[in-house]
C-alpha cells in the first residue's frame, strides 16, 4: 500500500535544505537579527478568513490574492524594531523552483501589501512578538509552498497550500455572487442527472472535496501528470492558469494514457472491479487511487468521471458544476455528423454513436488567451473519448463558442459542438463499397442539458447556454457552420 503523505506542519530552525545556489547565498549580516523561537502560521484565523476552514484548522491553507497573517515569537532578549530589523521571506513551489518561472519569490519587508507581487508588511510595535501580513498576487501558481525567512541564515517557517480564489476579483476564477460560490466551490454534495429525454432521474452524489485527505490527493493528482514528470518547474508554473489546470484534471481523471484515476468500462462485465452505478461519492474513488500507489480504479462511466473531476476542481478552488446532455453525440471523425452505418444485413458497423445521456463538467474562469467575451462557463470532459493534443482530455471550451459555432477556439470546440448539435445520417454500405443514404434527423441530439440549480435540488436547464432554440433557422445555421468547418479542415 502507498498512502499519500500529508502536508507537514511548520518547521523552525531548518537550514541547508538543498535549495538552489542563489537561494543559499547569504545575506550580509543584518544590523538587528531576529532570534526566532517559533512561528505561528495562524491557520485557525487564516483558514476561516480564506474560506478553507472546511479543510480543517490544523495547517495553513489560503487563497491567492488575499493577505494572510503569521506571527513570529522571538526568544527573550531579541526584539523587533521597524526600520532596524531586516530580513526577507522566500516562497517556493515545486522541486526546482526558479524566480524566472514564478515558482520562487524573494521579498523584503515593505510598508504595505503589493497587488502584483509577493509582499510582506507589519504594523507591529517594538517587541518580541512580530505579526506579519503576507500577500500573494492573484495569478501565482497554486499548490504546496515552503516559507523561509532569510536574514543571513535561513530558517524554514513552515509550509502552506495556496488555492485559486473565487472571492478575489483579480483572480481568473472570480465569481461575483456569494450564492454561486457556495454552490460551485463550497458545496460537498450535489445531484447528477441520468436517464432519457422522457425520463430524467436525479441521483445524489457526494463530492466530499473537504473530507480528510482529499486536498492532499488532489495535489498529488497534479504531481502525477506526465507534464510534471517531463518538466516539473514548467508544470508548477503552469498551475497559475485555471485553463492549464483544468486540462490536467481532464486528462488525469481517466487512466488511458497516464497514471490517472479511473478505468472506463461500458461492456457490462465488472467482475474485477466496481460496477459504475454502485459509486455514490468521489472520496472512496480518490482514496482507493492514492492508497494503492496511483493504481487505476475500476470502473467508471461518464457521470463518475465528471463527478470526480468536479471534486478535484472544487478542492483546488475552481468553480465547477456537473452537466448532463440528453441525446449526446460522439463524433469520431470531426465532420460534425453522426453517421450510422449498416451493412446489407442490417448490422450496425458505425464508429459514431448517440448516447441516451452523457455527463461532463463546466468550470468557471476567465479566458485571457482568447478574445474578449469568452469568460465564464467552460465545458470540460474527462471521459476518454477522443484525443486532444495527443492526450485523452477535452476542453475547456467556452459555452459561448459552442453556442455560436466558433469552432476555431480552444479547446476542442468541434467535438463539444457535435455533442449538442450534430445531425444524424443513416447509410447502408453495399458490398461494392458504395454508401446509400437511408434517412436522418436534425433534432435527435442535444436536449435538456441539465445541472443542479443553485441553492436547491431543482433541475436547472441550461440548454440555452449551449445552443440556439431548435427550429428551421437553427438547422440552417448548423448546416452552414458544418460546411464552413469541413471545408476549412
């Protein structure tokens, strides 16, 4: 068995910990050095202020863009004096942190908090207790940081976890309404919709993102992704961007081409694992994965993949909701058509398919990598269907791009557009290879796109966010989008 190692508590008086050479370079001897007896990371107060107290109060977990307080207790005879006592703080994330990549920052005491860089300030009067206010920018990488005080000799003050911050209006995941943040970040339970267009059924699911061990496991999931293995510092630096993190989550929830969490199985044979319909919470799945040295968990189907992705997203601070599309197309050749092929004996020989329902997630974030107007909900699908940039993942793609048929926008817009808009065409393939069209439909795909309502157990229909109303004008418009896209390809 291989358990996830928990985040250590504060250390004090540790030096020579294998930091890069430039970090170990000593400062000139300060005029008035601090003799630190202990450091209190004030996790109880900070976690409550940063909306992370559901993770517990025994370790520091904070959100970027919002100051947090730490307290230095000095030994008898040592005293802090503003303008006389000099030191700098060092924050680092990842195994090989670098200033250039933003995974390391060194900063000195300033008069007030900065908004665009790490900073530390204090209003403490002279004495042997020093209260420091540490501020992080709203666009730094999320994850596990070390915190070190340097005054010629380095003292490791402790470690803390930094998360995305939907409460900070400068963070890319900012949500304006508190009720939305309560639902899409802090709620640990929800409903997932399954069934058919004629019989929609809500199934309860426990996301459990604040259950013991969950945050550690979600951070471990990031560290197990292949990009971390190939270039850990670049991967850690990329974790400043919720678009990047969402793609990593989408890839790591399935295990098709990495050490991901779940194995998909639609065969009906689940003897060597758990039947997908028997899962009711993400916690058991993620614990099983982590406790067994990241061995993939058997088995999942679309709603299980999506629910686990929702847990990881919320744990890291990315607002997330689970979405179900009834009559969901799987376009395997990117022509925006679902082609049902039959041989002359009536046997189905199709690669494309239309599922009764399919489940994915929407994540809320800004898209500075795109033109203006594409911030907000982004579709992301962790179920392994088709590869994106060589990996089984999908999204995030703006819902606006799907609705308006802007299929050149990142990521995977054509695939998601087809899921909700594809036409169905039926062919018979003759023995001589000729294809004979037998029929089709423009209205079989993309109905009752559903998610749990904010603050209640009602079903919220969000079809209008994904597509224009069905009708002749919609059919004509979809045909035009398809022709343009296929010709461009």
